[in-house]
C-alpha cells in the first residue's frame, strides 16, 4: 500500500521484510462496547500504568547513564 502511494521504495520494503520477527503481536479479538463502563475503565487503567518500574532505575552521574535493572539483564540507556 505504501509503495503504491509512493511513500516507500522497494529497497526499504526489502529491508523491512528482512527483519527478524520479535514476537510482538497485537490481539484485537477482545472488543469493548460503548456501553461497557467496566471494560472502558479497565482499559484506561491499563493505558495509564507505567511501562516500567521507576524503582528499577538508577542514574550513574559519572557516566551520564541510566541503568534499568530487569530480571534477566541490565539495559543501558545513554
């Protein structure tokens, strides 16, 4: 579709197609009706929750580095 509209070239499409799938998936099988107040509230609570724990973050002043301590490994963000 993006190629047909001239927004994406063939090389970019090939590059995107060569990426390894991360396993991320979107499931749209559960729907929330307009009259489902509980469902809307639960969705809103899910959307506003923090994507990660601030308690697992530390800042190394000397290195100007933020360190996130995950269960399996440390992620460094500069």
